[in-house]
């Protein structure tokens, strides 16, 4: 009986110690390290406009529909770009619904960017990401939108291309994935040019 009581007390004390370390101390150390070393990222990568108002996060896509803005990937998250309902379409490659929606999106993309019918449209311009919140578009997608945006804003295409380069995030760790253009950063940079 004495062994049982000792084992029970040891188990209770171990549970309390592990709870304090793993549920209190460890998260506190990780949070403190994040705030100290990666404050911007740890706080959501929030972006402010020229008026110092938070307009979004560099990690979450937003919908831009005006011709003067670069347009993001389509979104299937809730009613679109809804972080509370992050999701993709879950349609397979043989789904007629997916095929029809992609065909319609290709036609719309070519029309809004005044592109010839034979122009190949990047896949990220007509399909949503798995989360529906992807903040990036491909460099090819951005390049096909340059003429429209430059014309709408009265800017030279070289100026717009320069802003694309500035808003392009490279490969993760220099080798993973493809470079991507952050649409929110790019559109805010173009808005700043307009105010100058």
C-alpha cells in the first residue's frame, strides 16, 4: 500500500511539474524568443498604409478588383479571402465544374488584361490555392498584368516592373518553392507612388 501511495504522489507531482514546464514555461520562452528575434513575423506580418493604419497581413491574400490594382489568385475561402473559412475548392482534375470555372477564368483574365486568345495564362491566375488565402502570385502572372495597371495609373511599365521586383519574395531558404509577388505589398507601393 505504501508503494502505491508513493507512486501516486510521484505521478501527481510529475504531472504538475510537466504541466508547468510544457504549458507555461516552454510557451513563454518560445513567445519571448519570437518577439525578440522575429517580432514582425510573430505579430502576424501586419502592414500599414501611408496613414499608419493596418490594412492587412503580408501572409494573407486580399481581394483587389479595380483595374488599377494587381489581382490576386482566386479564392475559395468562404466568400473569398475569408481567414475564418480557409479552404480550397476540393475539386479534382476531372471535375467538369473545375474545368468550366477555369475556362471562364481564363477568358475573363485575357479580357481584363487585353491579351490575345493564344496567350498562355498562368495556372495561379485561374485556380485558387489550397488555403484560399495565398498572398502571392507568380512572376509570370504579375508580368501579364503590367500593361493594364500601368495604363490605369498613368505610369511607365518600367516603373511598375521595378515595383514588382521589390515586392517579389525569393525562394524559401534560397532553394524551396518558386519566387512569388506579394500582391498587397505591390499594390500599396503603387498607391504610395500615386500620392507622390
